[in-house]
C-alpha cells in the first residue's frame, strides 16, 4: 500500500511524499494554491509560464533547457489547474533515480534546487520580469482563451459552468477572461507575483525512492530567504446554493454557432463534495448513470434509441457538480432531453440494476488502481486532494467504494437537483460546407 506523509516545512509551505521503489524516476511538483478570482485568474495563469522562461542562474530558455539536459534529460513542466474554487499553479518536474546516474550525481537534489529557483529566483531586468517574456506569454494566453471555442464539447461545458456558477468563484475560467488577460503588464504581474509569493500556500509533492528527510532538507535550502507574510491565504471551495435559473427542457440557455453537431450540457447540484462521507456513493451513482459503456445514458439514450452521437457524465468533486454532456442532432433535442431526464430520475431514485452497479464499481476501482501505476496520475490525484484539505489516497477510496450500500446511493441521489441547461446549436443560415 502506498501511503502519503505530509509535513510543514515552514509557514504555509508543506511537503507530501509517497515513497516507493516502484518507479525508476523521481517526480517532484510545487504548486501555489490560490483562490480563484476573476480579477487574478489570468495573472495566475500567465505567471508560471513567465517564470518558466528563465531564472537568475539560467536567464533564458536555451540555458535553462541545457541545465535540464545535463540532469540526464530532466523536465520541468508548467501546471495550471482549477480544482473547485482553488487555482493551482506551478511546476511538475521529473528526473531519473539517482542510482541510475553514471557518475554518482545527485540528480534529485539538483532538480529540487532548480525547481525552487523557478519559483523564487526568476530572470529579471531592472527589478521586473523581462518585458519581452511577459508580452510573448500574454499573446500565447490570449490565443489559448480564443481557442476555447474550437473544441465544441469542452466549450459547451465551459459555457454551462459560466452560466450555472455566474455568482460563484467556480464560474471563473481557469485561464481567466480575454479582457483581464489583455490588460496584463510586466509591472502588474511582478507586483502580483511578490504578493502571492509571500502569502500563498505552497504544496510540494514527491513520489520516488528518496528519503523524505532528503527532499525536505533540499527544499529548505532552496527556499532560504523566502518571504512569508504573517497572514496566509486560505483558499477554499464553497458548495454554493442552487442558482436562480429559469431554465427547463423547453427553455434552455441557447447559443448559436457554425457547428454541424449540437451540444447539450445539463448541470446538476449534488450537495455532496469530496469531503462528504457519502461521496463514494455519488461516484458510483455518477458512473452507473453515464460513466461506462453499460451506464444508463449510454445504453438507453445512445444505443437503444440512437438519440445522440455520444453521451456521458462528469463529476466535479470539489464543487459537488454533476454534468451530463451529449452531442445530438438539433431536431432530437426534445426526445433526447426527455429520455435523459428519465434516466436521471431513475438514478436519483436509486433504480439501478445489479449489473449497472457492478460494472460501474469495477470501472471506478480499475481506474483508481491505475493511478497507482503512474507518478503523474498520483501527483494529480494528491494535488486535487490537498486542494480540498484531504490526504486520503486512491486505495482508501477503493475501500470506501466497496462499502457503498443501495441505501447510500438513494440518499445521495435524493440531493441531486437539475440547475442549468445549455444548448449549443447551428446558427440559422450557416453554410453547411463550412461547419465545424
């Protein structure tokens, strides 16, 4: 069993380690845990990209890449994640285990110090970030935001959340909005960087064979001189109330674009988040409703009735949202909605066959066990857990799933309420030869 240990290295700086000899590589990540806000989301999203352009020791991409190459091809990738109403930004680095170094080099220690430099000692000119780095990454961020429309499935989900959680922090996109991104300047970004550097919780995660004491000691060395404010940020996610939305099957939020396939997204409030004791029951309900090829939505709406091209569900575990996503022909809207709501009502009442629940549980357990076979997936799992104030691991969740009862599924299902319906359809008069 892989067990995670967590310790505080200094005020607001914590290290979580999963020690194992299963892998031939070391993974170390460092994440600033920030409250998701519309005024700072774009600043947070661009910051690690600018920091990754260079450090005081390696002030450009060429010299920084050479330093990573000298560590047997080590890597340091930018991470920008939205976990509930917490924006996690930072880096995930990897290198081979020290025992495979040809000349006995201490690769992990060197990579740890480099990761600390990326966070604390950026390349600067006249007390600010290089203006050309900021301008380049601002343009990249604007292109990313603009490109959100290109993938219609994810765009429909993004629009659903924007409408559904418009009065909550969760409605803010992880990259922020075009208006705030375009207003970023080097001065504004550097001021923001210094503010969060002193006050933001910083979570280190390590997975590999090295002793916990070695990692902690090297981080403390690399973080020497880190300014820490007396009051630390405490980002947290609120479940929120049901939005005041007048949407129903006949009156969804409708957007028109030049698309060949319509997209339907239905957002539900579950009243159950990852820290709730009934969360494993919600996971099972979600999987049996739309998470497998034997789920209610897939078998009945897609296979039997052919009312959609694809259909499935997503669970936002920190925010307690369940989302149904489907690609349909526009003329099938009423029929598809009616059948989807029938299957959702059955799920809320706990009307599952034994086969549906067995298949759903097997899929969930297989997926959780798969997390144990990948350092990247382990890191992502624990970053999500830590953003919710939890330390339980995949194996803990497997045991909880095994104990879920039909009564718990009915109880958690009774909390689910449909909140918002979003429908993306073809614009009237659109040229069918140019549809996306």
